[in-house]
C-alpha cells in the first residue's frame, strides 16, 4: 500500500525500557483493528504506524498501549470555545477536534463552553486546534497568559452586550410587523410595510443564524442554526414571493398569505431565549467564578531593601516575603515566618471557624486574614496553589461528561437531520392531503416544526446540572473530580473507611499523664529527653509539655523496640515501654500500674518515664476519633449504607476505635493489598463501594472502589487516586456528597424528561397532528416562544439545585 509522510504516525512512549517491553507494545498494536504496518523504536521511545487514515485510529492505539501498562506522552488542556449556539454545535466542535491530527480525546461541554482536549504535543498544538475549529465557524481561546481568564470574561461580556442589542432591536422591529399582521392587514401597502420592518431582522440581526448554518452545511452537518435559518428563511422568502406575485394564488382562487411576522418574531424570540440562556448559564458556573475571585490581583511584598512594595500577583515568585494586613485576602500558598493571626479558610474547607496561624503555620491562597497581621514566605504560586488546584479540579469536573450524557450526545447528533426529515415529510403530507390550501398550510407547518424543535434543551439537561452540582460541592468543601463519580455516589450502599487519619485525627496526642509526684523539674527532664528523640510518639509528649524548660541532655541513646535512655544533670533517665523498665529492674508504683492497665484496656499506647530507681510518670497516647466521625457514621447508617472500618492496627485498638465510632463491622491488621482485595470482594457481592482514606497505603483500594474519597489533609498520592476530595478531612461531608449526588441525578432526570416530552409532544402538534381533530394549527411565533421556554426551563431547574439543602433528606 502506497503511503505518504502525512500518514506516518509517531507515538511517544513512556515506560518502554527494554526490547521485551517493545515487543509487548508491538504485539498489542498488531491486534489493533486497522493497523497492519507498524514498529516500535526502543531507542527513540516511540511507536511508528504507517497506514492509510492512521490518525483516525490514534485514540485506539493510545488506549491499547496504556492498557498494556505503558504510557503515552500527552498534554491535557481545557480551551474555552467561542461561537457555539446550541448543543449540536458542541457535537460538531467535538467531531472536528476528534478528527484533527494528534488528538487523543475530546470532550466539548456546551454548558460551560469548554473543550477538554488530550493531544500528543509532537503532532499538534493549540494553534492547529484553533485553526480546525475556525474552519467550521467556531473559535478556540488559546491565550495561555495569566490574564487569559480576564480576556475570556471580557469577550463573553462583549458578546452578551451585542446579543442584548440584537435582541432588543429585533423585538422593536417585530412589534409593528405583528400589529399589522394581526390587526391591520387591510391598510394600504400592509405587506410592503411588514417586508420593510422584517428585512433588517432577518438580514442583519439574524444573519449569524444563516452564516453558521452555511458553515455547517459546507461540512455536511447541521445544528440549531440550520433549523432557525431554514424556518425563518422559508417563511420570509415565501412571504416575499406572495407579496410580489399575488396573482399566482389569486388566479387559483386562493388568498396570498404572508408570514413576515412569523419570520421576524421567531428570530426575536430565539435571540431573547439565547440572551436569557446565556444569563442563566452564567449563574450555573457562579461557584467557579467565586473561587477565581478569591485571589487578589495585587500583593504587598518585602523587597530586598526591606521596604514594602505592592506588585501584581503574576510577578510573585517562590521565596518572596509577603505582608498580610488585617482583613486582607492571602494571595498565594506559603508558611508564616513572623506574626500571628486567625485566618478564615471556610471558602476552601467549608469549616466556619477561623484557624489560628503562628510561626511555621501553612497559609493558603484565597483565604481571608482576620484581625492580626503577619509575614509569610511564598511556597507555591499560580496553578500550583491549593486554590489553583481546586479551581482546576472544579473546571475539569464541570467539563467532564456523566455516562448518561454520552447517550444524549448521540441523540443530539442525529436530532437535527431527523427534524429536517420530519419537516419535509410534513410538507409532502400537507401538499398531498391538504386540499386547496395544502401548500400554504404545508409551508406554515414546515416552518413551525423547524422552529419548535429544540436540541438545546437536550444538550443542556446534563451539563448544567453537573456544573451546579460540582460547584455546590466545592462551596461545601467537597471536591468532585468527574461527573461519573457525582452520578454514581447516589448508588453507594457500602462505605469502607480507613481508620488512621480518616476516622481518627491521624496525629497521636497525649490524652493523660499520671505523675508519681507532681514536679516541674521532672517535667523539664522528660521534655528535654523527648526533644532529642525521633520517635513519632515523642512529638506528642513535646507538644503536651511545650511550656517546660529545656535542659542539657547528655549520652542520649535510642533503644529500638523499647524507648530511649539519657543523662540529665549527671543522672540517668528512661523513657519507653514497660519492658524497658523491667530490663533495668525499675519499680513501678501501684497507682501508676493501675493507670497504665486502665489505659491499655482502652487501646491506648502507654509509655513510662523513670529514673534509675522508680517510674516517675506514666503517659497515655492515642490517636483520637474526630469529633464528627461518630455523627457521620450514624448518618450513613440511617441512609441504609453499610459501614466497614479497615486498619493495620492490632485487634484491641481496632475494636476500641470501632466501638467509639459506632461501627460494628471492622477488620484489623490489614495490609494495603488486603484493603484492595476486601473492596473487590464486596464488589463481587454486587455492592457499590465507596472507599475513604488518606494515606499512600489506601491508594490501591481507592482506585479499586466505585467511588473513591480522599481526605484533603492526607497524602498527595491518595488525593490523586481518589475521584472526590474532602478538603477539611471531615467524615460528615461524605453523607453530604451522596446527598448531592442524589439531588444532581434527580435534576438530570427531570431535565431529560422535560426535554424529551417537549419534543415528543411539540413536534407532532407543530406538524398539524391536531388539525384533523379540532382544526388547530400552531402559529410559528408561539412555537418560537415554546422553544425558548424549553431551554430556559432546563437551565432554571438545574439552578434550583443551588438552593436545595444538603443536610436534609
């Protein structure tokens, strides 16, 4: 088969480190349908496919390589899309991007006008994607500067302003046409006056419908613009013909009807619908706009000479010292180096109480300082900040598609051609069966069918609800990474909870200390020795005795498995478990033994502090249950959800924590691989499983679960593996997330029901189905109003989600 360079496909590979790996990839490509000529170049770390229409099979080739366990170097970016006017536009835009060289995957969301594109950077770039989009009348925003969002907002504002002018202009010019058409048809030159008023509406204010329809036609596709252009264009041209050539109808004994008012009013109604729809769609993304608005435009820094200087946020670098005054927003992430204050972090975590910030505390972009002032050192800027990551997650989630949307997209893709077919069939039936007025009534019904059909209501049904749902989650401290998790959350009937850091705080702390004799000098000795220790439990004691005096410590020795030994003021001291004291023949007073046994029975860790002769104190340390965990478990159970706890801790500790949390089903001494296997076992039993965890050891189980939930204060790996993140690590947010899922899916179902019912009822009525029964024919003007209302009703129903309470069933 003869090929050209244009058909060579170079796929950059990751993880292909040996000839064996290369052979595996090569074999995988052999089994891929449509690929016959190919090779894997190990040295160049790439696969080469030389085949006709090779670019059409790129997504399948990439999927095959990834399924084999290797990677493909791609870039994932979200691009704002301009000039889309309906749901079918999103389908057309997605099709053109999917057929562009180097594109691996595309998802175009009409509700927020964003295209999420994954592409191979060595094969294409944003400029080429933009060129492809422009070829069919759309545009792609590829401005990657910090002000891109502001530029986009300005473009949208300008577009909205122009749309408003066009709408009011169309309404103003349509009013006299309607008045004459309805009440004063007998005045001299009535048809010519209506022609004069309706022409600017069709030719000038409604020209975009005709331009876009033509661009679609050139690419053998159709969208809502096609329906509007055909309906109003036919009504207008039919009316012009009847105005100029009345005798054609008069010679047949028929009246020459004109429909200038229908053509102009339909344009006016549809422009009004678009105006209201744009306004409503803007409200669906209000949560994202709030997040973006949290970051100030300027910051005050300490320059090299030690003076304060105000600079734009885009000029802030890592390592800069930023000054924060009372009431100011914090611009970037960093760590406090001087001063103290309380900071309101509710906009990120959903927690109402301000958090104290002292030297060494982390601060986050978008949070608001209260009454104090402090300086902090910048650690993360731009998209790397927690706020930047949250905004990206929300954008990605709002741009993702729920599984049900895939079916809706298929329907929207064939909807317009089907409607065109119905309209032509309507005309044929009227001409054949309609008698003397068959042509007139047929044209009128054809126009009405084209006007009333609305793919936009179908296209908006799912994404608008997803946008509001994801935004509402973010406002409540629940980050949802994709639409699929939001849709699946309502089906969860089992929740598996990791213990440490999920049910508990994840930070051991001293919960009790019993001294043989209360002595400040002994406290100072214990504090000083623990400051030398690297054991995690030592940190708990240090925090508990933080106000104690620090004494010089000599000959510090860590004894693995037992504790530590050191000298202070020429006297030996021991800190560790009971075995350490037994080894050194140290006595333990009865009251200390009694306290130790009591704490051990409560599954707490017990350590002793002693000198050479006797134990001086016994200390209880435990990882306490979070205040909200018990209530969260209770609410999950009330919802009919089974709750399991998994932990690597011993059975005694697991039992104590489970009892406190109100969990009857738990497993102790569980390895990370066992957690994943346990989730699989539940899934084999037909359960829909949600897994909540915070550590690296939870990541496998999180990836296995149907719905994965990470604690925001946990490890980055756990947060990457999970599809939902609870920013505040508060378990009480999990029932809210499931409640939000139910509300969102309910809104999607309602939207789809009304969108389908509207078209199923509206199109037959528009075609004249009621005419044989009661002589009713739908006026195209009323059809235009109905079409507008169908889209608005869907968007408005999605917006109602914002006002529904999450803490009520």
